[in-house]
């Protein structure tokens, strides 16, 4: 059965706050055993809605849902009575437009548009750098579909789901300031045919402690997506308490990405086992690959260092021309400054090539590194071809053993002694048809290996 929100008092004038009317429609639909709550023909202003089992939210092609222009219309963060080891964005769900907890058989679908309208928490009541409301936040839900929509201008995570099972996300167009699609400790997930441009990470897998337990992301398939990011395009981390298992990412087009194309991280004790990424084309991506075990250990005490093993990267290409591009701002301050231009080599002040001057000239090297106490295991690169910017004429050959806590590709410094990939602490590395070239002359070797056992 279809429940049109207008029949419950919603006004499609783009000005009237319709949250109470739509919530009534959801409650009625649920009480009747389920059905479709439909937005049709106009512009509807919303704040926070709480979804129910067996209810489908449909936003038709003729409808636009607008986020309230008053941040305080949204539900405040819920109280949490267990440790919060993860970032605040992954700790709270209620400050969102569409919220569901413990629901089954829910859908948010349609060809319509959701515009969160760039509403930031400018008073910083959430204590998280002015981030506003999420668009979709789901916790412990089963049998979920999110499809067809265009999502714009969210100032916190756009599509976030934690502890969920059997989730289909497809056909989304996303243009947002923070993360695009974020599965956290979720299982049996399919993400495909999405076009994501994010100020933070585009598709980012998490394994946080937000469920008050250790858990894993498992049995996930991602395919046929176009990604663009001010940070990382495909990322495992930085929330890495539990782990990631049996994940395949394939047929991905990555362009104009400021930090890393493919990032696989364990810094809080997570075990990553069985990740395959294949058929990826990158253009104008600063550092194509980052695989990293670190020792931040933000989480329950007494845990062992994490492990990364059985990782395959196959049919990966990266190319330039490494020129300036336009992209969405990546935080409140970037947004306020109208910061929509990104030069791939302009990343922030750092030591110059001679180690003495501060310059805004970065040359981030892909690196695949474990720790002495926790080496990477069984890492395979097959048919990987990198055409990089190059241009480095001198560099420090001594790479520090200790990395910074927050895991990004520059954890060991902005210039490494390899122009292609720097490898360290690996038990079982297979390289099959892996090549590197640069647009500009570069004095560094293609690859550098330290404490690496190569499999022939």
C-alpha cells in the first residue's frame, strides 16, 4: 500500500518543515504491516525521521527532499553508555535525516533528489569540527536497499550503516563534503553503479567499536563505481578495531583524488584477510596505493597489533596529467573559503627536498608496509602500471621506523626513496608485471624493498 506524505499534512512548497507529517505516515504504514511512504511532485523540507521495519521511503523523480536550514531542527546526538573509541561521526546516529535502528526490510529509493543544503553545526555543539547532520544512518538493520537517489551537500557522512546485514546500495549519485558510502562492521553488502564525489573519502569501510563490541566487515562486493575524493577514493580505515574479510572491489574509475586511490589500513588491532581489488583505472591521483599496519591502538586495552594478509591488487593503472582540478570542499573551513580548486602537488607546508625549507610541493609515494612485529603477509600485485608525476632530484633515503598515528600515505614523510612503491616488512610479496614511469625525470628507483621476502 502507498502512503502519500501529502495526505498526512506534508506541504510540498520547499519552505514548510514536514518532519512531523512524514513521521505520522511512517508510523501508519508500519502499523498497517508495511508499504511505501511516497514523496511526489514538489519540494519537502525535513529534519530527522525514524524509519520502521517493512517501510519503504520512495522519493520519486518529481520530488526533492530538502534538509532543514536550521541545524537545531535535527535530533541531537543520543546518549551512549559505553566507550567511544572511534571518531564522533561513527559514534552517533540520531543527528541525521533518515535514521533506523534494529529495523528489517527497509528501503530508501527513487529517482528523486535529497539536498542537505550545506547546513553545518556552526556552534560546534557536536564537538566535531562543525559537522552537521548525516543523510542516512542505519544501525543493526537487516535487508536494506538504498538506491536511485541523488544526494547532495551533506555535512556529515552521507550513507552510513553499522552492524547491518544484507545491504544493497546502487545507482546513487553523491556530491557531499564528508564521506560518501561507509559500511561499518556490516555483512553481505553489495555496492554498485554509484557515482561518488566526496570532500572526504568516497567509499570507506570501517570496523569501529560503535556497536560496543568487536566485529568485522565481511562478504562485501563493490563494482562499477566512479569515484572522486579530496582524501581517499577506496579506503579500509581509519576505524580498524575488528577486521575485514572476503571483500572484492572491481571495475572502479577513480579520478582527481587528493591523497590515495586505494588505502588498506590496520592501526587499531584489526585483522584484514582476503581483499581483492581489480580492474581499477586512476587519473590524476596523488598516490595510487597505500597498505599499512600501524600501532595507534585506539580501542579496548590489551589487544595485539593488527594483521594484513592475503591482499591482491590486479589490473591497476594510474595516469596523469596531474593538473589542477575542481572538487567539492572537504570541511567547514574549506567550504567557507570557497575552496573548490585542488592542485595535486599543493597539499600543505612541509619540509623541502633538502629538509630545510617549508614548501607546498608534495610528492607522495605509494607505500606497502607492515611492522617488524606484524609484517604484511601474502601481498600480490599483478598487472599494475603506474605513470606518475615524478620530478624528485634528491630525497632522504632513511625512512623512519615509527609512523605517525593517523594513517595516511604520508605517514613516513612526503617523499620516500622510491618513485613507484616503497615496500617494507612483508612476508611473501608477489610482483607480476608491475611497471613504473614518470612524466618528469626522477632520480629515485622504481621500487625499494626493506625486509621483504619476495615470492618467485
